[in-house]
C-alpha cells in the first residue's frame, strides 16, 4: 500500500506548491486581473509537469483567484467592487460566528498563542517588513482567534476567503494609516477575547472587517467610475 500511495502524495505536495506559487504572484500583483496564466510557462519555470499546474489552477479557481475560460485557459480574476462586497460579506457572516464559538472553547494556551501572533505582527510593522510577510502575520492572528472554534470545515472556507481578501486589502490607499488602525483594532479584539466577552469580541471583529471593506469598496467604485 505504501508504494502505491507515495506517487499520489508526492503529486498532491507538488500541486500545493504550484498553487502557493501562483497565488503569491497574483496577490503580489505580478499577475494582474485579466492576465492569462500559461500552464506550459509555469511548468517550465517550476520544473514540473503540466498535471500539477492544471490541478493547482482548479484549486485557485475554487478560491476565486482565477477564472478558467473555454479557449483561453486560466485568467486572473478581475478586482471589482461587487466581488469585494461578496467576499467581505461572507467574512462578516462567518468570522463573528466562529469567534463566538471559539471563545466558548478557548484555553489559556490558545490565548497565549493569539497574543504571540499579535506581538509578531506588531514587531513586523515596527521593522517595516515586506507586505507579504505582514499579510501572513495578519492572517495568522485572525486564524488564531478562530481556530479554537473546532470547526475545520468552516476554517477551510475562511482560509479561502483570506486568500482572496489579500488582494483587496493591498488596495488601501494609506498603508501606514491602515497598519496603525489594524494594530489598534487587533489589540482591542485581543483584550475582549482574553476577557471572554463574546458579544464585544464579535462586535469588534465585525467592525474591523466592515471598516476595511468600506474603504476598499469606495476606492474600487471610484476607479470603476473613472474608467
């Protein structure tokens, strides 16, 4: 059984690596909306066959990062106000629900993990770290808040939403101002969470998500009107 399973496990690992690579290029802006992703070029660049590239693109389509079109292949999805509203509305529905469930199960060790994630994000901002690293640490904090909910299927949906949200959050006009606001809101969230104040934590999380969504949608609406 081990010999038959090994190639499948290896392929899954390669597919995950390829998906992570392409997602990073999309989120980082190297592949803008409308960019056609050529499977042959990706396969040659990474030294893999086209099979894991094709499987990776199917995963990214499920995450909303690409659209697979007949006769054109995979194309990076366009950023739009309507898509941002859909994405952030989904977060507003799911994340407060999960944080309420999480507080009902949270342990002292969980709270220590959340505080560590918050401090790591604060330190990275103070150092002026790369946006990619800041984003990773930001999502690590959000994930740590929700994971004690013990809802693995819901968490998988949240992670997919985070992957898509990353592109939109990088549109915020004043990064320094946005970072300072995020830091303050993270601290307030953590304090309410540590007190196990379910209602206040859920309220703060909704506001945190809604405020970011409002700024991003407004910016996209202005761009769409100008175009």
